C-alpha cells in the first residue's frame, strides 16, 4: 500500500523551495510597493511645499505691485511737485519695503513712450523661493485746476451770487435763462483761507476748504450768513491747495519764463495795438485782438466798450504786468463793457503777475480764464463771467453770476500731477 500523496511528509524538497521563493518574492514586491508609496508621498509633500512657497512668493510680489502703484498714485497725484520725476532720463524710485513684507521694490521706472512706464517687483517666500511680476502702467497728466473759482485768501460770495458750470465744447453759447437747470454740477469753489457765503448764494458744485501756508497749516474756514444752497459737498477739508499751479511766481516754470520772454517777443506790433502796451477804450469803443501773445501793462474799458477776441487763427493770450483801469488804479471793465463776445472761454486767457485788482463792474460780461494768483478779482452786481478764475482773493457782489467752463480743465494740464492706471501685468515665471 502506497503512502498518501497529500501527506506533507512526502513533499519534495523542490516544492518546499518554490514556496520559500514565492514568499520572498511577495515580501520583496510588498517592500517595493511600500518604498514607492513612501517616495511618492515624500515627492508630493515636497511638490506641495514648493508650490506653497512659490505661491507665497507670488503673493508677496503682488503685494509689492499694489504698494508701488499706490505710492506712485499718491506721489504723482499730489498738488505739490513729487520726488518722482517722470521727465528725467533715469526715473529713480526710493520706496522702502514696509514691515511685514519681503518683496524687493524697483529702483527705477522704465519709460516705454506714449506716457507708459514699466517696473518689476520680486516677491520672496520660504525656502528661497522667488516670484517676479512685471507691470506696465500709464501716467496721464491731470488738470492744473481742481476748481472753477479758487482763492488763496478770502473768497467772499455776497447775497444772490450764483455759481454754475457748463462745457463750451457741447454748449458753446449757453443761455443764462436756462440756469440753474442747465448747470452740469461742476461749479466747484475753494479757498485756502476763508469762504464767506451770504443769503441766497447758490453754488452748483462743491465748497472745499484748503489750508494756509503756516507751519503747521491751519484749515480754511467757512462762514455762513443766511441760507446758501450748495449742491455738492460743503465744507470738506483737503489740506493746502497749490495757490499757483501754473507757476506764475515760480522761477524756472514755463509760465514764469513766458512773462520775461513776452516783454520782447510778443504780437503787439499787429493791428490794432501797433506796438502799444496799453488798451484804453472809451465809452462804446471797440477793438479786436487776433491770435497771439500780447504784453499789456494796463487795460481800461469804459462804459459799453468792447474788447473783441477773434480766435479764428488760434488763441489769444494777454500777459498782464500792470493795472487795469488807470483811472482807479485797477484792471477794470466798467459798466456794460464786454471782453470776448465772439469766442469761447478756452480761446482767451489773461495771465497776471500783478497784485493790482481785476474788476468786472455792473452788467459787464467776460469770457475767458483769469489766472492772477497775486491779485484780487471782483465781480460787481449783475456781472457775468464765463470761464475760470484763480486769484489771491475774490468777491462776487449781489446778483453776480459766474459760469465755470469745464473745457478749460482739459486745456491747462499740471506739469507734475498725474493719474496712474495699471495697464497690464505679467508673472515672469521666476521661481525657486
């Protein structure tokens, strides 16, 4: 009788060896799988860690971009000249990294032409990771004027003084009878010292308070008698406003240089001045100035006189260094006189370095810009002025009306105030 083949005692040594090899192979496979899993997990952890580090570096760079853009907007948007000079051959920046961040700020801006500039910010994260963002932005010059009527000193608005606004590009011949309904709501006024409003004063815009030149500066005040109507924000304080944004009193400015140049290089030889430096019109007399720059020492317009401005060939500019109305020691347009009854306010400007008064008397009309940061400008009863007034002090008497022409804002741009707008940004792909 043969022994049972299923009995373990009768297994061959070869069979027992195969079992052992199989077990060893299984263990090896399991170990390999375990090792691979550990390695994969470790790699995933490192990849995840690197990704996180790179994202933190990117976020740091993005914070740096916002920081630089905000600093540029503040520096180049101020009313005072900035330390950032966009016209320099090398536009340097000196912005320190704020606490809590590690990004590297740019040392310079690169000009790309057409008012476009670029810079790059490098952000830093854990494990020496880095990310760089390149930015392109535009810097567009702002208007030199934030107000239609502004004074460094007292702005005195008497009873029934009315201030409106319009835009001569779209409404070139406004009918006074359509105001206040036709007003555009931009008749903003301001002063660095004081604004005084009387009964029935009407301002279709903001009433803004600047500050004087003291150290520390004192905010301007608003004194109110009666019940004026202010359609915009009333009594907002904004700090000192530049009383001479075009630089009439600033040596080296374009306007200041022009005052010296126009003494010898002017258009006074043309008709009707024929070399004269004075304009003296008797009752109901009329003369016409055509395109050019005129050096004028005094202007006298008596009752019903008309100084016509013909801007067909270009704007007319008067650079005034003396008085208006030698009779009273002032620059004065007397009762019923007209200055610029033919053209738009953007076509005619009076620039004055004089401290002599400029007075528009009863029922006189004027279209143009009066830029006289050293002078007192006065609008008498029922005088109508269309354009912009920038003066040392000013007064509007009973029923005087002022119409701010918004088109002037776009004609006179600040030499140092800009609006900053980001145009594009790009992650350059730098990482560590």
